[in-house]
């Protein structure tokens, strides 16, 4: 039996560096299966050049594969984002994805728009630079990225990956005054899931369930030298927080700039950032498991 579609729905765009690792895929499927989302499109995004010189193309191919496995190719708009980072904080990287954000943000009478970023903020910054008026619209940016605040160290002591792929874009968004929600690295790592649970609660549920688990196992095997049997689904909080903002502990952060090393500097003006410092990981995972099971049953 299909899940009921609520009378009031939330306009959503998902921007995803889908082939970067193995967790974007879970977040994409979660968004596709959430009845309260009026999904206005998916934007494949680049993820730099450290792993491939065709990251945008690989993300686009991964989005297309997910839609095929779910028989949703005809149901969802896919608009590619930029092939790489913006050249500087004044110059957009124009793309169909950035134009989709502009068009939806400027749509009269459509209500609030949430744009979830599971990778770099390139396409949001480009949309703002292409049409600055969108910062005065009912638009909320939800970003998985950035280092921990305070004295917590980023993983490995390195610049957080999503931020590293476009620091300039992060600064454009942070300086714009737009409604900005951030899930930093210290928070998005809180949503781990074990192989045993994936085998029990994801793999049995159709072609997409089998694919989600296998591609995660394959990625871990290829990128971890030591034995491992779990993985953080670090992009899922972007979806969970759009479903239920109360599923996080929030604090308000005064305006910042992101440094080239991945840290923060105080800024005189800009967005006051709503930072998720803790999340209800079990709610988010259980919501995904239940929706996937219902989808496969139908």
C-alpha cells in the first residue's frame, strides 16, 4: 500500500555529488520516497578532481542509475550542475542546475523552497550570483559540510571534503544572508549503520535495496585497508532535517567566512547559520527503512 501524500507538501531540490562515495545514494532514495516532498529536481554535482576528472558526469550517471532501478526516470527532473568550482566569489559557474534553483526560487506563489546540498555549494553560489534576488525569497539551504566548530578537529586533521571542493562557493552562500542550515562533519558522522542492519533491512527490498548495500560494501572494500563493517550515512541528515527539523539540536552561529585551510573566521555581515550540533539518527534511519520497505512492497 502506497504511503499517503499529505495535503501540504514541501518543495525540495536535492543537489548531490552522487558518485563521490556511497552515502549520497541512500539520501537520494530517501528523498524520492518521502511523500511530503514536492521534489522539483535532482542536480548532479561535481566532487573535484582528486578521484576522477569526470566527477560531474559520474554523478549524473549515478543519479540516472538510481532512477532506473526505481523506475522513476520519467518522474524526476534532472539538471546537471557545474563541472567544477566557481573561479572566484564574484563569478558564477552557470549550469542547468543553477538555473533550476533560480527558476524555483523565483516562482511566484509556490511557497518555501528547500535546497539540500550533499556536496559542494557550487550551484547555490552560482544561483545567487546569477540572480541575487533569490536571497530575499523563501529559500532555505541545507548543507552537509564544513569542519566542526570550537576545538573539535576535523577527521584526519584535513579540510572537510565537501567544503574543500569549493571554498569560494561556501563563502558566497555564507555572505549572502540566505537562510542557511549547516550539518558539520562532527554531526553528520553521527549516523552510522552496520553491515548486519543493511543486510537485514535494506538489501531485501527490491533492486534498489540490493544496489544500495552492494555499492556501499564495494566502496568500503576499495577504500579501507583495515577491517570495517559499518559506515556513516552522512548525507541522510539533510533529508531527515527537511522532514523533521525538530530531529536535531540546533544553535545559531553568527556570520562566518570559511578559510582555505577549512576553518572559520568571524564575519561582520552575512547569514546567521543554523548549525545542527546533534541529530536523531535513529529516527532518520528508521524513516528510510520503513519507506524503502513500503516502496518494495508496492
